[in-house]
C-alpha cells in the first residue's frame, strides 16, 4: 500500500488497534532500544514504526493522525520531530526515538505557526530517546502553554551533544513529569539551564518522584539555584564524578526515601552553605544506599498495559545486578 493513500482507505479510519512497520527492515545484532521497552511499545494500541527512512516525510505524517505510539528508528535526514507535522500527533502518547543521527532538536518551537494554538504533543506521556549523536536540545525556541503538559516519563540515553535538559519554558510545562532518566550524555553539565534565572517560591517539576543520573562525566549541578521536585522520592547517581555537591531540595526534608550512589561519591560530597548550614544531615545519611562499582543498571518503564499509556506509581527504576 502506498503511504499517500492511507487516509483514503476507509478501514484505516475505523481501526481500534493496529501495528504498522514502514521502511527498510534490516537485521541487526544489537538493538539500541532495550528489549523490555520495545515489548512495551508493541503492546500499545495503534503503534507505528518508521525505520531506515530518509527524504520526503509528507506521506508518513499523513499516517500519524490516528497513531498513539510511534517508534522512529534510524531516520537518516530528519532534523526535528516537527518535520513530521506536530498537528498530526495530537493523539500520540508513547514515543521512541533511536539513532536519528541528524536530529538536532525534538521540537523546533521557532517554526511553529502563529495559528498553532493547540498544545504541542499535549497527549504525550512517555518519551524515550536513544543514541542521538547530534541532538542538542529537547525544545528549541518559545514554548506554548500546556505543550508536553501530560509527559510523565522522560528518558535520555547516549546523546553526546546534549548539554542541558530543561529550559524555563519546559520547566513550567512539565507539571506531570514523574520520572527522569539521563544516561551516558557525555557533555551535559546541568539539568536546568536558564538564560535569566528567576526566583520563585513554587518549586518546578512538582510531580517528579524519581531522578536517575548515570554515566554523566561532566555533570556539575542538578538544578543550580532553581528549586525543583518537591515530591522527589528516589535519587540515583552513578558515575557522575564532577557532581560534588547536592543543591537543597524541599523533598530532602519530607519525601525522599532513597539516595543511591557509590560510597566514594557520597563521602566526597561537599555540604556547603547556604544550602547546608550544618554539614550533611543525619536523616540523609539514613536513606543513602551504596552502589558497588561492579554493578550495571538497566531501565524498566513500569508502564501498565491498559489500552492506553499509563504510568503507575513507580514509573521507572534502576536495578542492580552483579557482573560475573
């Protein structure tokens, strides 16, 4: 079937469930997307995989109108997800992006039409990004109200050019974000980057419960002077040698249940004023769980199979295993 005829096929418009794969299928010894995550993807209703594509995207964007789960795998020329047509992704809830080597940003807000008044990716709940060697940012340019406002899980894996995660606009939009994973992003220095920091009594990312930071050699700060994640329950830090101090978070007083990391990192942390007036608090020492250097981690989504993407009360976890 030619993709340009998708919308003209009556049965396509009335399907309650489907799974389509478009592109050049190739056998690969190693997949960049974890098997468990891919299994979760194919269980979603109305899933669409576009693999090894390049060039004209008009036909594919026409097919995305009714898609709830999208896996964009190894597109060779795409520079932004916006090029597929954001208006066509109004129903998108689950998105996997892998090895799109020319992609510079997920959304180019500078090219949004003035009349684009609907929230961009307003239904998206899960966004997982893997091995994007040119990716610079998630969102470039101004962000409209309620864009990405239902996102619950954000996972960034192996994005070597990524230097930060959140801008001011994203911080204000991601009110439902529950789980953040940043792994193997070799140049990232901070999770939050603001051109003109503004003091506010209301912490950003109010629903964030879990942060996992893995293999980030240049990471210097989690949020700097910006207050985030008042409901944080779990913080995992592994192989982040330049993260020498933790900024105070309101959650450290109330909700934090565990902080996981290497003993060497924990013992070397600097507990400085003005965040910490009396050194390391005893209650934080009680929730610290050491991770050995002979451990590795794998990501599980924790997403329920319930017809639509739903993130449960434990949206993501890292587990420790011994290496034999």
